[in-house]
C-alpha cells in the first residue's frame, strides 16, 4: 500500500475546482479512459493572459484526483508563461510528495496544462515527435528518453510510474526496456 501525505489525502477527499467549466477559454486533455487515468483541464484566461479560474474532471485514482485538484490551485492567478513552466515535480511537491508509483498522475497534470496552453494559443500539435512506443497512453520514445534522463529512471517500472507507459496492455514493455538500457549506456 502507498503512503500518502496529509495534503494528498485532503485534496483527494476534498478536491477543489471539480467539474466542467462553462465557456472555458482553454481545455487540455490527456490520458486514456480505455486504459486507465484521464484528465480534462479547463481554464479561464483574461486579456493579460492570466489564469483567473481552473477546474478539472478526472478519471483515476486518489493521486490523479489530488494532483488535478492541486494543479488547479497552483494555476489560479498565474500568467500563461509562468504556468507553462510548471513541471510534474512542482505538482508533486505542492502535495508534499507522491509515491513513486503514482508520479504519472502529476505528469498527467503537466501534460493537460501544456495541451490547454497550446489550444489557447492556437498551437495545434498534429503528431507528437518521435516513434510511438505505448499506444495505450500515447507515449513516444522521445518522451521516455526525456523522462529517463531528467528523473534518473532505471527500469521499466520506473518509466511506468512516471509516464504510465507499459501500464496498459504491456505490449511495449520490451521496447521500454531497450530504451532505458540505451539511455543508461549513453550516460
């Protein structure tokens, strides 16, 4: 069983800013209902590109709810430029930490935010760079390489904890292992 901080428990049991927003200025989605966690983030943004309100809808575990709730609290009052700098570690730190196996929940928040900002700014990403590795969670080789390098991940289990890649059907586990080993030998 995972150990959760009191702040994670509070944001799970008393989530802030839950629900679909009427007439949002930006919406960002990430995850997959078919394979597990999914998040939809709604933002209200004023003329100065400051986030005036944020809400969410999520399907997932306690960490997904807590991470989404925390993200909406972090965002309120920020400019889009500052919000674009938020990392999954910032979300986890705000909550006093997340279990290693649940870090993918904070990654979902970071991805949904990036997607919302891109949508607001009219940036349409038609295809992610890299080669698709995990079809269940739409994760490419370049995303895995980046996560392994930045977070010093050593195994498929670590990658699954951070990105959820490999946590669905499992068909990509051998490829994830190859990528992890390749990055480790380059270091």
